[in-house]
């Protein structure tokens, strides 16, 4: 069974999973701590949103913000729409986000990065939809942990910084959370370099 099929079958019972309390609530708390108390985004995106729990908390914190969730599982998106009628929830992959460029202030992703087919392309597309100075906060398995249990390889901390930097994101924070089980990375979208002024030809 593929990962997508597994999440499709899991979607009706996903929010009743013990993992919500033991893992996801703690990861979400780390995400909001990294966002900071002074940030007031106008638009928040969750890539790999599942049933939308993280975005429901984002809505409670920032009730005036537009919240958008993207997930490859139609079942997860259907559950998210049912539980949060105020949100926008769309089926799609991280590598091809169905959003306009420079339309999001804050992008989030928790525990889905290891499922992305092309991680570099996914981070590039997150950077595309971010406004200048917008933040991307990513929390996913740490490379050290997945090597220990023999799971699929994950980018190291240094490799993740390289992926962010190549996409046009400056890494402003990177740290281990939950006893080194997860790696949390915060990137800020850099301003585009201004084009060099056109030199006028010398007067004759």
C-alpha cells in the first residue's frame, strides 16, 4: 500500500489517533513558538495539512488571517473542509502548490516533508508563494533518528540549510526538538536583488 493510500484510509480516524496528543500537539506547539508572539500573518499555508488541526489552531491565534491547507490525500482534505469551513483546503503536492506567487506570509509544514517526492522542488515552490520576508517553518524527522531506526533517509541539518538557501530562503533558526527526534528549520524569504541600473551612454 502506498503512503497516499494509507493516509486516505486513515483520514476518517486520523484525529482520534493517540499520536495527536503524544506527538502532533507537541510539534504544533514548537511551530507556534518558532513563529513568535509578535507575528500577525494575513495568510497562513500548511503544506501537508492532513485534517487541518494545525490551521485550526492558527485560526484561533490569528482569526483575521486567511488559512490555506494543501495535502495530496483527498480524504484528508475532505475531513479538513468538514472541520473548518472558514479555511481553504486544496488537494495537491508540495512541488506544485495551487497558489499565486507571493501570496502567503507564513508557510508551515509538520511531519510531511519526508513524504515529498522532490524535496528541493517543494521548498522552491513554498518560496515562490511566500511574500518577501515571509517565513517557512518546517518540522520533520531528524536525519540522526531515521538512520537509527532504518527509515527512509532524511536530509541532514546542513543539507536542509542548503535546500532552503538554494530556494531563496535565509535560515534564521534551526534546532532539534522532542529529544532530537525532529529537526525544526525556519527560513525567511530574501528580497530579490535589484537589477543593476542601466548606464547611459556618454554624451558626445
